[in-house]
């Protein structure tokens, strides 16, 4: 059952607690204590919680009974600070949002991200290999930002979704690194490019089906 309610949240930046990031929280089912953190694409190229892909991931979580937090990078929307494409800044923002989600839900955490956000999700999962992050969802992870071999080496269960026509995430490069990785599911959506103007609904269906399978494991 999908949970329709959502609320805006203020996420304290860990290094600068008096400044906050803008986030959207959607609750999960009462019996499900997990939570998904969803990072948007590059903040210098329009990446925000308004992204249709970010919203689709949030809805897939809600339909799976899993709470979610999607957030804006610093300097985007109502988030304090100056916009930055620096990986260190992205990791600080992701860590702050992860800490907020971890205080909100008592169960396991799912690190998710789209494009630039997927690279931050991978780094968070690497740093949290023995912690609460037990699943990772990556949409269109660009090899220029995160080496596919690092994705293949993650210890968590991983879902990677790519578009067959995505020139930033060549499916041959991604498939060569990920196809036989243990614990990893690779889904390539036909006719979809990096922005998923085609295949957005399929992306949500794939995510929801994967979450159901992993919950049953």
C-alpha cells in the first residue's frame, strides 16, 4: 500500500549544524522499519528533489512500505550554502541526510542516488559496509564519476538501472563490469537515455519489484 502523505524536513548539516538541507520525508508502513535515502543529480546542472527520477524512486519505496528521504544538495532550493559539484561536499551532504534518516527510522537503510547522486550513494555504502546500509539503488551511475568496478565490489545487495541510450553511462562499459558481480542486479531499460523521459514508469516498477525480492530474502 502506498503512503500518500509527505512532509518537508530540515536536515542539519553535520559540520555546520545551524545550516540545513531541504528534504522531503515520506513514511513507510508501520510494520516496515527500513528507510531509503535518495540523492538527486548534479546540483550545478539542475539536480534537485524535483527530478522525476528522484520522485519515482521515492514512490517505489512508498509502494513497498519503506520510508524515504529525498534531499536537496547545499545551495539548491531551500538548502543553505553555496552550490557545489565537489565530491567532498556531496559526501558531507549525503552523510547529514543519512544521519537524519537513521534517527527517523530504526531499521536498515537503503542508499540510493541518481547520476551524480549515485556516486555519493556508492561512497556512503563503502564507508558503511558493516553498518545499517544493507541495500543500494543506483540509477544511471556515470563511469566518469564512479568506477563501475567499485560498484561491483560493494558488499550490500545492489540494484543498478541504466538506459540503453544513455551516452553518459554506456551500457557496454557498465555491463562488462557489473553483469557477473555477486549480489548485484543490472537492469537496462530499452530506449531510455540519461534523463529517463522514456521508461520512467518502468524504472519505478523495476525498483519496486527488486525491493520486494530483497525483502523476501
